[in-house]
């Protein structure tokens, strides 16, 4: 009966989950020769920029995206890990480096980036985290007027359709920080399991305050994160911004269009248009009347600029890019949050919903385990220089902890996670031995403010060849020390009563090269970090926003590329320092603010 009901609801649910008809039609057969604005990249920021600019019916807008429409399963929150490495992912890998990723297959960490309408907002974990007040006040203090927290708060509110009604009604101050009616639905995950609840209790037991809203005024605390979710389904930037704009005649969206360069007059430095490769139809060009906005993300935006002759002169000359339009440090300042895969506890096997029943629950009611990422949505923030719970309520934070739960002998859980991470055989077998006997609970202690920096370079002038990504993880010795502090602060969570009640015990996962060190000592953690520290998929900074006197500046505070007219960058690449939280919401905020500034400039 259950299987029959599942089949009966599948057809109904499929149309409700969304299909290509919900998005703007592909413009391949209706391209104009000239547009007022061309936006490159339909990701978190680009979708917002294009949709907001097209609100002016007198402006023509072209949005170019290298990927296609979101697949049906991307709407289901629990599928986020499984989407990585598929056709909607660019499938990047970082360069081999002796300081990091040593226990990852091929010694190259994965670097997932969305190649699809909605960009990485279509393949991420749906967590809605803005970062904290300190982050944006720091941006402004670095010489970027208009980017303090009070400056960006209106744009965070503008993007939100805040649906966590219990918080709205019961938590003082929420209405001043959030808003209803925006494009991106923000709500609670619709399922909470016993492991997530136990972790919440454990963190409170250790002294962290329980926060109803992790985006509230207090930075330090633990809580259940909100998600970019609409009625239990993913609300990507494409769903939030492009669906409502689908019938606008002045917005054209072109899929499978790989941008090869922004065309800039080498004498006047005026942006003239964009050249791109349209799948199956060769190279094309469109001209632009007002501006090109590059929103390819932290990896692709610097690639596009450098292919266009905007970047470090020495590097561009070496690769053969000519002419050099502007000698700027494009691709530098690359950094990411960093987590650690070696803090592993096992649990007594937890009773969970049968997979078939979970599928039925989701398709029928958008509830159950598939509507959640439990316990990953439980997260905590703190500062390593203060004991948990003892820091000032306005203290900035430098550490976050997330979690992954792998159910005993559940091959879907295990295989999907391990494929996404790509552990080498030695460490993989240690995980497997634990998982064959008990549930696995992986604490993910995250370094939020790394000092280390990497970079992105071209390999050639071929836009289809992946860039060279040097992650820079662990380059600064202080990062190893701070990250070790975070691990040592996180480990006691597994000893708290709430997790002991689930049978929690610390397991010995020893990466290669660390066998002779005493397990769980400071020296062991420092060694293990160079093997099992991996990026969190929140890269930022490669087209740095900074004042003219900063030698790292690529764009100014209005996101205009220095030395070039009619060209802006709007995405996470402009962030001078990555925010202390998941970067999807801040990237959308950047898109909202960019569109606002463009409207200001052209309407005046």
C-alpha cells in the first residue's frame, strides 16, 4: 500500500517541485544585438542583479548562464551532497599542496561550484546565515563606505521572505532585523531528529547560550539554523528571483552560454559587450549600452576578467592574454572557511525513518528527513579566546561547528558523503570500520577567519579549461594554532550528558604521517590538520573591494572595476574578508546592493 501510494503521489509532486516552464524561456532564438545591461552568471548574486535591473521596463537585460535549469531533485533539501560532482557542478579541484588536503584522494580537495541557474544556491546546504555585525563593520573600516552592517541590513531584509513565524511573534527585536515579502523564503527546516537535539543540549550544557535566531544581535551561541526554504523545498536564487521575472519581455536568459571575455576598448577602456560560446552554436557576441556586471562567483569572475585582459600584467603576459586592459591583482586574496574531518564520534545506532517512508512523507507533505539536513542545521559560533558562554554578547566570533551524521550501514549516507569529500583509502577504511558497527557523528570545527591566502590563475586562454586554484589552506602558521584551539574547544561536546546518553565515544581516526603522535594531543591535531583540513565551499575575495590606496583593490565600494568604464563585479569575489557564516545570503545581499547602486547611478 505504501509503495502504491508513493507512486501515486510522485506524478503530482513532480509538477509541484518545479520544472523548466517556471523559469524564463531560453533566449537562444531571440537574442538582440544590443542590451542595456549584460549580467554574467545566474548564481546567488547574478540572479538578484538581473531580476532587479529588469524591474525597470525601459531597460533591456541579458543574463548569461553556463549551465542549464535546476534538476528536479535539487528542490529536495536532503539531496545537497548528492548534487556535488554531477552535471550541475563545475567539478573543480584545488592544486596539490603539502600543507593541506594530504589525506584526500589525489591530494586535491574538491571545490564544488554550481553550474546551473541559481549557481551554488542550487547545490548548497540551504543554510541561511548572514554573518555578524563585526564582519560588515570591518569591511567599512577597511575603507569601503556604504558596507557597514547598518548599511547592508536593508538589503538583507529586502531579499527575505521571513517565514519563521514563531520567531517573528515571540522573539524581541526580530522584526527590526528581518522582513517579509522578499524573493528568498527563509524558514525552519521541517524535521528535527534526536541527534541534532542532543547536540543542542550538549552545547548548552557546556555554556553556550541557546539562540532562537542565529542571525540576531548576539554572535556567540548555538541554535538550529534557518534555511532558504519555501514550504519544505529549496528556495534558490533562481527560484526566488528568476521565476517571478519569467514573463518580463525585457529580461532574456540564455543557458549553456560560456563567457569567453568581456570586450573592452583598449584605448578608451570603455566596456563594449560580451563574447561567449553557446553550446552547439559556436561563438557569439552581444553589445552593451550601459554596463556589464560579472557575477560568475569567486572562481569564475576572476577567470572572466583575466581572459578579458584585466588582471596581473605579468601573469597575463605569460599566458598570452593581449592586450592588457588593466593591471589589477585579480585572482589574489582567495580564502575560505576551513573545516576538519578528523574529529569523529560514534553513537549507538539511532532509530530513523525508513527510506521509503521518508520519501513518501516528503512527496506527500514536504516533511520528514528529506525536508531536513539534520543535524547539519544545528550550528554554533564562539570565539576561541573566551570559554564557551563567557564571552561578551557583542563579541565577534572566529569559530563555528557543524555536524554530519552517517547512519550505521546506510550505504546511501556513507557513499554520498565519502564521494563528496573524496577521502583516500587509508582514512576511508578507518571511517568504514566505525560505520559498520555504529553510527558516525562527525564534528566539523570551522576556522572562520583564516589569515592564509591563496589565488586563482589561468592555465591558458581557453575559457573551457579550468583555472588553477591554489587554496592557501594552512599557509599561515597561526591558522594551525587557532584551528587547533577550535578542535580542542569542540571535543568536549561529545562528553556532554546529552550525547553520552546516545552512547557517544571519541573514535581514533589517524591520517597518514601522524601515526607516531599521541592521539588527541596538540601536536596530533596540528599534524592531522595538514591532512584532513578541507575548504567549506565558501570561497571569497578574488576581486577584492578596497579603496584605491590598497594594493589589493580590484573594485571600488560601488563595485566598479578600477580603470575600466561600464564594468562591475557583484558576487562573493568582491568580499575583502569572508563573513563569519555561510556565504549564500551575503552573496545575494551583494547582488541586491549592486542592483540598487546601478539604479542610483543611471537614474541620476
